[in-house]
C-alpha cells in the first residue's frame, strides 16, 4: 500500500497519544470540508483519502483497542457524510466540533 503519511505508517503514528491521533485526523477532515466548500474536488478528495489513512492507522494502533468502536464508527459516519448519501444526517459543523475536542485535549497533554 502506498501511504501518503509514510513516516506515520512506518511507526511514528503509534508514538502519538490517542488525542493527538484524532486531532490529526480532524485536521485532514477540516481540510476536506474546506476544499469542498471552495469546490476544489481534487484537493477535497485528497484530504478525504488522507483522513481515511489516518483513521486506519489509528484503528491499527494496539493501544486503541478499547476505543476501536468509536474510531470505526466515526470513520463510517465520516465516509457516509463525505462520499455517500449522508444517511446519518451529519453536518460539516458537527464534524468540526467533534474533532475540535480532540485538538483541545491533545494540547492539554503537551
């Protein structure tokens, strides 16, 4: 598999805290939403794909086994919102708010 985040896929990702991992996913989610608002489909799609890669690295981190349900449910809902029919009726604002909490928590631990 060709990773966009090569350093993280090589093991760096598992050195980050769960909150930091989720905050980084949130950065890509935010980029995807912002590029979609600007109607730049190529950039939005790239950020979306990078977010999925980070979701998958987070789910694969053995330290997150107790959080696996939340990680995979969030991934599922994000894919539904961005690429499918948005059956969960989520909004861009809800996604930004969800990930903002992880950003805040990650910064508390620094």
